[in-house]
C-alpha cells in the first residue's frame, strides 16, 4: 500500500457514479470524489492534473490550452484554484491531488500485469528511482516498460518514436511522469495518434513524491494543500520562482472565473 494511504488494497471500483463537473477557466473539471475520478480515468482517455504554475499558461501557450481543453478528465490538483473558486463563487468543490489519484490508481491494481503499462519518464535517473520503488511495491516493471522522453521544445509535440511504441504495444495505461505544461501536450499527441483508447494518466511529479526523487509530502500536507510549501523548502531556488509565477492565477480567476482566458500572446 502507498505511504499515507488508508484505503484497502482490495478496493473494487465499480462504474456506479454520477459524474459531476464544473467549468473553471474554460477547463471541464471533475468535482466528484477521488475514487470516482479513478473510475473515469480507468475507462480510457486523457487525464490531466493542472497545477497552478501551469494554469497561468492558459493565456500564453495555445498548445497547452488545446491539451487541457481536450482532456477527457481534468482533476482539481491546484489547491490555489480550489480556494479561489470557493471564495469567488461561494461553492465548495473537493480537491483531488495527482498524488491521491496515483495512490488510488495503485490500489485498484490497474497498473498490472506487466506489459499493460508504459511509463514515460523524464530521464534515466528518474526512471531508475521510480522502477526501484515500484518493485518495492510488488511490481515487476523493468526498463523495457519505460520510455525516456527527449527534451520537447515548445509548440505542438510530435514524437514518432513514442507513438510507434504505443501503436505496437497497445498498453492499457500510459503513465506520463513529465513536468506540467509538457506532459499534457504529450498526452494529447498520444490521444490523437492512437487507434484505440488507452488511459493516459498525466501525473507529473506525483510518483516522485513517493520515490524520493521529489521531496516526500506527508498525507496531511497533501490534504491541507501544503505540497507547494514542502517543495519550496526543499529546493527554494527552483520552486519559489515557479510558485511565485502561480500568483498570476489570482487575477485570472477573478476576471474569467468559469470562462476560458483570452489568449493574449503565445510564447510558442
């Protein structure tokens, strides 16, 4: 079982839910429980977990906009967005973090058997750390189950090597462990390239919080929207500027609320 998890490992998820959605900044967010989010994610399609630093790119990156607007499932990973929405609308919505989603995904035992999952990793170091941790959890993944992503430039992503692997292997699940703003564009490329419907889980750094490649975030800190603070304290030079940039989300939310922000410029 994942650290900090209280759910039973034999949790049997049945597709008996009433989907609830709320459009925020033009994105159709799921606002049900984490368990129901996993139910939807397991049915296939593109799953995104937009964090605040990536959401501010809605005004400047048309390819990121295209990806999140065309996702099959967007979950409310951004604690700042959730708090702002509640303040502005007076309506409470639950936050479902990418970390919580990954823990529940594990507990459904969906990420097996080997051969049904393809992991897209940022580099060999992260791959090795993630594989070691996954094996400690009882999985038997190896390097053949992983794809090392190249450095993707801005703009629409084209990666024929990755698309060919997916077309040949036809995995039930593709877990994209790249940075926000990039992984969504990779996910959209795969969704459009596939002639079948895998579940494309764009979980970003979530697995790194568990493996140690990112600072470990206790369950209580994730529950109270404090993951950003742990990351800033662990690597201030890297994360303080990133989360300072996320403050731009405040005027965006005040001005646009449920509507898509105007694309004022595009850096890519």
